[in-house]
C-alpha cells in the first residue's frame, strides 16, 4: 500500500472508492492495470517501492499545505489515488540515467520532479472534469460534481501552481521548461478538442495531434525530467526515453478513447459513448465514418440521450473501427518497446517494458 488512506499502484483505487456503489464499478474497471502496476513494483524491489512511497507522502504534504477549503479538494484528489504512472516514469527514467546524484542522499530532487508531474496531471484532470461535465473521477465524485465548477477551477489552479512551486525548488531551468511546455501542450490539446467538438470531419492526423498534446506530452516530460535530475542524464538518453514515453502516452489515450466506445460500464465506471455525447470526435468514430457508406449517420449533434450514444457505439463497433484503433495503439506500444533496449541497461529496460505493458493491460 502506498499511502495510509490506501490507494494507487499497489492497492487498487483509493479508499473512497469503497464508499459508494458507483465507485465500486470504477474500481473493478481499474483492476487489470493496477495489477500490472503491482507487478512493476514487485520486480523493482524494495527501493523502488520506498521511492514511490516517499513521492506519495510528499504529494500528501504539498496538497494538505494549502488553506481550506481548497486543501480539502486538492488532497481529496490526491488521496483518491490513481495509478501514479507518470511519477513512476520519472523514477524509472532517472534510475535508467544513473539515478540521483550521490550528494542528494534522500533523492529529494527526484521526488520533487515526480510530485510536480503528478500534480500537473491531477490539476488537468480536475479541470478536464469541469470541461467534460464528468461526475466520477478516481472512483469518487469529481471535484466539479462534489463542489461545483468554481471550486473545481480554483482547485485545479492550486494544483498547477503547487506543481511549479515544487519543481522550482530544484533550481533547474531546464526542468521547469520541460514541465511548462507539457502543461501548455495539455491546455492546447483541450482547446483543440473543444474546437473540433461535433465536427462532421476530423482528420486522423489532427486527432493524433490532439492526443499528443493532451496526453503524450506529459508522459514525455515525465521521462525527460527523470533524465534531467539524474547524474548521467545525457541529452541523447533524455531524447530516447522521451520518445519511448511519448509513444506509450499516445497509445494510452487511443485506448482510453476505444474504451469509451467498447466499455463495458463495469470496466470503465462510465456509460459507453460518454465522449461522443459530449461531442468529442475520437479515433473510433473517425475510422467508422471512413468505413461506412452513410457517414452522415455518425452526426454527434443528433445525439440526445445516453441510450442514443450507446447505439452509436454499437454502430461504430460494427464497422470494425475499434479493432483498427486498438491495433494502432498496440503498434505504438510495440514500437516504443522495440526502441528501448538499445539505449538502456537491462534491468531498467525490463521495468519500462512492463510500464508499456501496463498501458495495454488497461485495455484488457
Ligand atoms: C487519465 O489518466 C487521463 C487520460 C490521459 C486518459 P490516468 O488513467 O493515468 O489517470 P489516473 O492518474 O490513474 O487517475
Ligand atoms: C484526458 O482526456 C484528460 C487529459 C489528458 C487532459 P479524457 O477526457 O479522455 O480523459 P478521461 O476519460 O476524462 O479520463
Ligand atoms: Mg474527460
Ligand atoms: Mg476519455
């Protein structure tokens, strides 16, 4: 278990997930990827687990330090858990690049970088749930659902600003640049998604660009930051690790979008077609439109109810578009893995391979 509240990588979703039935659904859905994360922890040994625990403690300290009532929502978001995939990437990338400098006995710089990445991710999720009108997050009511839009916006802002305050303590401009570029990309990705909402035609390339911005960029930044805090982090290694993370981040978003259409609700904790009902044009829909002789049947602006969204999911699935989208994601993961061994010592390459597998496990 990573935190006393019980969450994340080694212990399923957060303690709050047990509090209500809807959350239990989300907990089941997350089980396979959490198993995959636990496998990584076991293989990484006690030192990795201890490092992740220290990150967890620091996340809780940082969010609890804000004044009420925002602290309660910021902490609630953190304590609710999540897979901690991005901080794990920071740690594994740093260890792959020689680990933190010997002078930094407690690996404080590495912990701060990992905490900063998870805070940016959490901030984005709080804001994303305002934008998407999502009710559930990490097996609990989203901050937007529990406290309203205004507090959710302020909570997201707080998490963002804490992230940069934390990273600034490392005193390294390159690290700040890596994280700020990723968070600008995230915002740009969300804007692009809004711009394309309900669009009758979105090119695959434009969709992939959106996913790179809103998801892959932060995965890449996690690995780059890991390399930057490490003692032997060369530019070439940072590039190689960043390219690996970018591919698995892209695959992660593609599979998330497939899951929205394929469900089922017991796996995902949300109704099938939630993205579609919200006007979000994702890869399964784009591919289905290409494959169907009546692309006008896939007009999102005609959707009026969750039931109609589910029917559209069935129509998309019938075209074979889900398989194609899934295959694209799996190919990205395979590419990411194939590029790694050449640049890394065996042990860490194996763990990063397992992270890539965890991305796919999330889909199974
Ligand atoms: C969710 O990310 C947002 C997407 C990029 C699809 P995660 O699935 O990593 O969220 P947590 O941190 O485990 O809650
Ligand atoms: C992921 O987008 C959130 C960001 C990367 C900003 P989604 O809207 O697809 O993620 P979920 O499905 O809400 O977790
Ligand atoms: Mg969302
Ligand atoms: Mg989604």
